[in-house]
């Protein structure tokens, strides 16, 4: 028999105790899309923004929640299209699901899905919506490891999913969820 107790709840997160585990659950969405988008010039699209939980600027792949925009259950590709446009100003011609799984299985209930954006083209500036202040980077695939080292030396944190994105971008493969 499963035992569950709410320890605390905010607008977007709930802290639970379930079967002896303390865990975090989103109240507004459970799915996260992470986007691997390579320009025709073989540049990986990255975003950089302040992340309050780690009190640092973080270099990341474009990403976001599915269903957090009051649209209910949002198809992952629709969420990826919305996030790619908002964050980077690019649109994709098509999508490919690459991999899916929990980013921190011992902490939260989120499931992350990597999607490859195919046939991308720039249609706007990007930079986020509202109070978001997102800096967009286009980095050549062969220069990315050194570029990331420089950013880390400057004090930025590098989301490890960037390395997975680089692998997907270089290999052209994925394990379909």
C-alpha cells in the first residue's frame, strides 16, 4: 500500500513524502522537452540565462515544460516548437524524438524528452518571453567543447544535457521513446 503525504506546496511545486522518499512534483506540468537544434552551418543552438536555484548563469539547450501555458496536455512537439521559437527565434520543419527519461530520478517526477529539430530556420530574435532574459548562442559543433570550457572558466555552469545534445548532434542517432 502506497503512503503519500504533502509536506509543502507552492504555485508550481509540491514536496511529497511517498513510501519513505521525499520528492518534488510539478503541479503545472510533468513533461520537459529538450531541443537539439543544429543550424545549416552545423552550429548547435544554446541558450544562457540566470537560474536562481543555482544562483548562476547556466548554458543549456533550449528547453521547457509541456503543458505549462494553460493548454492542458500539450503534445511534446508542440511544446518544443513553442519553446524553440520563444527562446531562440528559430522554427523547425519537423521533429524527431531521440530519448526520454528522468533527469533526477531520486529527486523529482519530471520526465525529459530530447527532440531533434530538423530543417530549422531563423524567423525572430528569441530571448524568451516576459521577464526571461535569454542569451542565444550558435556554436560550431567542432568548437563546442572548447567554447564550453571557456564559459565554465568564466563562472558559468554548464547543464550536462548540453553534452548529450552534442552527442546527438554529432551522431545523428537516438533511441526512440
